[in-house]
C-alpha cells in the first residue's frame, strides 16, 4: 500500500478522533455569554442557548462589564480565563485593560418577613432563610470546578481614553488541563465621546470607609506600614469609583459599635493635671495624608461625630492615668466645654495643615434640637467651620449645613435646593437598610446598585451617600450575613481587595450619571431640543414614584437609560 496513502489515512483518523473528542467535550461543557443583570445559581444549569457573542457600546474612558457562564458535567482542572487584545485595524484595546474574575458565592439572607425593609436585629442566623448567592469577584489565576456546577465568569474592560472610535473585536478564552480551549467572541463599539477620569467626575460619591475593619481582617497593627499597605488597593478602588470624601472618626465609637469593628477616635484628647487640654492629631494626620496624597481622594474630610448614639465622650486623664468618659449631652455646659475647647484647637490645626476648607464636622440621624445645640458650639468655636448631616430634612437648620444628605424617598423643596446650589452647598441622598428595593444587599438584583445612583440624578440631588463600603463581617468572603440588618448592608468591597457584582454595577451607574451630565451640557449647547427632551424624559422615570407608576423594574430602567446614553 502506498506510504502517502497510509499517512493521509492516519491523519484523517486523527482529525476524526479529535473532532469526536471535542464534540464530547462540548456536550460535557457549556460556555455562553450571560447577563450582568443575573446572579446565576450555583447548582442550576443555565437556561436556553445563551449568547455566543458579547457586544456592547462604550465611550472612551468607560468601564464595561460582561458575564459568561460555564457549566460542566464533569470536574475541570486548573481552569483559566484570558481575554485577547481587542483590535480595530491597527488600533488596540490591550488585554492589560481587562480584568477577569471567577464569580464567588457567599451566604446571604433575606428581607424582614414583611419585605418592607432590611432593618432588624438578627442575632440568630437560623431565624432567617439563607442561601448561597453569586457576588464576590475572585482575584485568582485558576480554579478547579466541580462536576454539575455553574461557574459565572466576570470580565471588566476599562476602555482607554486615547483610542480612536471604531469596532474592536477579540475573544474570551477558557482553558484548563483536561479539556480543549473554548472561545467566545467579543465586540466593543467604541463611541466618539470620552468619559473623564474619575477624579474629574462631578457626581458627589460618599461611601464611608472603615480602616479598623482592614486591620482586624489582615491581623496587622493599627496604622502600621502593613495596615496602610493593605488599605492602599481597597481605597484605590474607591478613588476609581469617583469617591469624594474621607471618613474620619473624632471620638470613640461614634456609632456605638454598630459594625463588627468599631471606630476609635483618630484624635487623642488629653486632660492635663492642671485642667487644661492637649490634643494629639498623629493618627488623624496620617490617615488623611494617606487618603489625599497616595489615594487621591481630597475633596472633603468628614469628621464624625459630635452627637454619637451613646452620649459618652472619651479623654485621657493625666490625674488618674487612665481613659475616662464624660457623660453629657448637647445643651449642657460640660458638652459645650468639651467640644468647644477641642474645636478651637482643631480649627487651628486644620488651618496649619491647609485642610480647613476641606473639613466638615459631620453628624447623622440625630434629633433636631440636639443638632441645633451642636451647631451653636461649632459656630462659637469657629464660625467658618463647614457642617454636614446625613439625616432627615429640617428647614430650621438646613441653611447651616454645607452638605446635607437626606433619606431615600425624601425631597428638597425646589426653592431650597436652588438656594443651596447658589450658595455652593452640597445636597445628596442616601440609602441604608430601610429600603427593601432598590438596594445593594447581596441578594438584591444587580441593576439595583446602578439604579440607586441614577435615581440621585433623576431626583435632582448632587450625589449619593451610603454608610458602609468595607465594614466587614466576621468572615466576609464566605458569609455576608450580619447580626444586624440584611446581608451585604455593611460592605460592597471584599478583602483582597475583591470587587463585587454590586460594586461594579454601582460604578456603571455613576458613569451613566456623568454621561447624563455631559450630554445635557452638549445637547443644550447645540440646541438639540428633541434629543434633550428624550433624555430628560427617560431620566425622570428613575425615581421611587417612577417605579410604582410605570411598573417597570429597576433592571428595565437601567438598561433603557444605558442604551439611550450610547445612542444619542
């Protein structure tokens, strides 16, 4: 028999064998594009055929997210995710602009039984229905995947600002030790418009940081080099989301230890033997300098709080050589002396550091009469001090508040908002455990995170506040449930740092807020009334009233406005 014929026959048999193996592998393994609107259950086979190609519109400078879903009939070893360069002719979105993650699962619980809020004392987790939910974006190079499991894959691409517009194509590849590579095509239609750097965004984002949680989790001494090294990438994530404020604590347990890791005072008060006061600002200065100079968050220093939940104020007493606590309340002479003396010295220190104009004495959700008395003490110490409040709207004191954040569902009177704008004051909205929907719990629909910040723009607010971004639970990578409030209420960034589905969707929403601002300015300048009216009409729906009136979901509204912003 001819040697060439035998060689050809062998090659043919090899090809057939390879094709057969690939077909068997394909039957054993399903890889398809999913939706970032979905938290895929761990033990359910993804429904339908799914999408074989992912495509999206994007502005230059925008971060876009995609989610693929991998399901396997048999165990997979050393699974890896890679994304190629995305190319448009000679132009490239490099693979280095892409971050890939395996979506991890954490324990979550539920709303109150009436489904009206997530606020409650939850000392016994067994009293609440719990489940595993997809949320944490794992930062690891490879993963072994068990048989009969669904494994979501997350892709984040930060489109460069300096590339030409056009259609950029590439692929996601999933590879491993015991199966053939599987690829899914990707396409980004890069628009002509450019999103500025996060530091230049106008939206006022205020997510409260907890440095004490970081020290506990990483088991490093407070304010040590190791502590700052651990905090650096976490706080960089915040800066890249457009964060504007530095959270500082100027007394012991300003919120009565409501988090797993309570806040200590970053300023030491010393009552000397002769009865005079001295103050040590070393920790405060170190934290603020780190956030400003290394992280780039430098718009505001928020100092909490003159009215804590427990009216007990710490100081070191030289006469007794121990920490003492003063029990007093706003309106008392002892309160005015304790805080007035401190604030006068604090003003001096801040002016020496060049930080006075950026600093605000901050309070949250306190009775109005107590706030009135506190404001008197602040103004007597230095009438130029800025004052902030996260709490209910009170017409009696609102003009005293440089920065006022009011609860979800509340509104500023139009004339008040106009006056605050004219005076250069900041007016935002906040959410907490009280809101059942929308929210950023670990069981919330992902789009709710984007809706929450978009509703701030729709409501005419200047930005958004949330009380915690990294107040971690005891075991945050496994269990987002807490002894108080619905799961996930206390954090949206995980240790690592690891992002989350919630946090990435929140950033998407903030980007869309900036797009709305840019387009409103552009369309107004061009006199494009029709497009401007269409934009404003679509934005106007994204309110609590819009949810009830239109019967649309948060997901529907977010997808509608996102599509419009990329087509106007």
